[in-house]
């Protein structure tokens, strides 16, 4: 039996489609596909985040999937301006993939929550062509930007029934044409061609659900913790039923600790990212314990409350939509590396918290696990494999 799930949003696929004002609805099903008769194929995902640009290249062959290459580089801060210089991003992209063979390699990207607008809407059931046209008019109600300046796309997440009327729960996405042109130009300058701009939420689904045929049917939230924002994806019976970009991230935890300890931000970042508690001021404030890593966890606990509060609000909002309560949470992203974050969040939220483990083997290091900070980039690379 094939499991039908919403496909990846193809907000931008080819330059010609952009110039012809074409909209490409997401219609594909999420099924793990391996063609054992084909030669090895390569795919790359590039996640342009607030602090880092991360790239993951995977190979698909008769032996299965493996991570061929992964790398990260600092994100130029000016990239988050309304208009940035494409040459600046192109220079960083060239550094990022200088040791990678990208010939015939499809490249999928995501460009940050502040560049892509998403909305959950409900619309009456109708034929696909009618829906695509109706979406344009509906977008005007939800997006404060003229529709003619946007590229729109949508995915039907699930059917719904409101007051006896058959409807569809739809995830609507939009990006400005100017932004698409900027990113396309930057990649072109770096001799790279974008295959698709995708949503981080769908990328995260592919890594932890799409690749795992035994993923349980219970209501599960997957949270990809970024630096300034975190993507929440709620899954039930392996289907995406809810997504939300939360305005919290690792920076929220850092800021909370700065306020409570009056310690320099850089020292706090180094402590949590290294997992070593070696700051004299911190050592005096944290109770003496036998294990150094436990000291880091105790220190982290002083800054987790604000983050947990926002997560709880998102979970409560999900419940107000007539949904069953989330039973567990999987945490990924860079902050998943913080010592004890799973135990601290479990205590604050009173539910099981798991650290997302990426199971794909890495070339030349089969026993190594890909760092969870690369989850979104990996999911982008998987777009052509988990469909």
C-alpha cells in the first residue's frame, strides 16, 4: 500500500518557469524510491540559515543512500537585508562547495523563514485547476503583499469537514519574485543552478519520517531549533498536519542566560556549543557536581524556561485547532547538541523529548552520525529521493 502524503513545495524550479509566471503545485507523494538499475546519482541540499550556510550532498545507488559530503560556512549578515549583493553570497557559496563534484547534481535550497511566507487555510474541495486559480484570490486575504509580486504554491495537507462542508486543509506558501531573482543570480554567479526552493518543514519530515518506515502513528512534533527561529512540524499517522515557524531559537536561550548570569554572550555560546564548563564566573554560580557535563546541563537549565514557554504556546495553539495533543517531541538542529536539552525540555513541558538521530551512513566514516544541525540541508538533498 502506498502512503499518500503531501509533496514538497516547488516554489521556484526553473528560471524559465519564473519568467513565464508559472506556478507548480506540489502534487507528488512521499514514497521512498530506489531504482536499483540506475547508476549512482547525487543530490545536494543547501540550507541558508541565520548563522551558517550548510550543504549536504548525498549519493543514491544500488547500495542505498549515503552522505557524500557536508560542510558549513558563516552566513554573510547583509544577506538578511531586503536587497543584498548577489556577489557576496556567490563568493561564500564558492567556498562552501569548492571540494565538491557538483556535475549533474540537483541542488535544492531553503532560504530562511523571513523570506518565505506560509499560511494554513481551509478551502472547499474543488478540482485542481480551479483550486490553483482560487488560491490566488485567497492569498490576498492572508498575505500583505500584492499577489502579482509573489510566486505562490500550495499543498493539500489533508481533507477536513467544517460544519458539514467538505474542505481541504491547505498549506499556502509565497515568496517574492525579487527574492527569487536575487538568489537565482547569486547561485548563477557561483556556477550553480537551483533545482527548487523548498520549505524547511518538509525537509525535516523527510529526514525523520520519510526515511523511517517504522515511524509511529502517534501525534509527534519535530522541532528544528535554529539560531533565531525554530520550525515545528506536527505529524500524525506519518502525515504532516501542522507546521509553524516559532520566533525562538538558540539565541533565545543565550539571551536568557545573559540576563540571569550577566556573563558575556560569547562565553555563554562557547560553553553551550563546546559542552565544557570552564568559565570562572559560571563555575562559581553553578552547584558543584561530579561530572563536568552535568554542570553544563545545570547552567543551561537557567536559560531554557523562555524557550520552553514559546514551545508550549505553539502546542496549545495546535490543540485549539481541534487536534489531539502532541504525545512526544523530537528535537533537532544545532541546539540539539546542547548537553541535557532533552531532559530539561522534558521537565519543562512534561512530555517525552527525544534527540533526532540521523541514520544515513557517511562516506569513509560509516560509524559517524551526521550532526543534527545539518538536518534541514539533508532533507533538501532528499527531495528527489523521498517523494
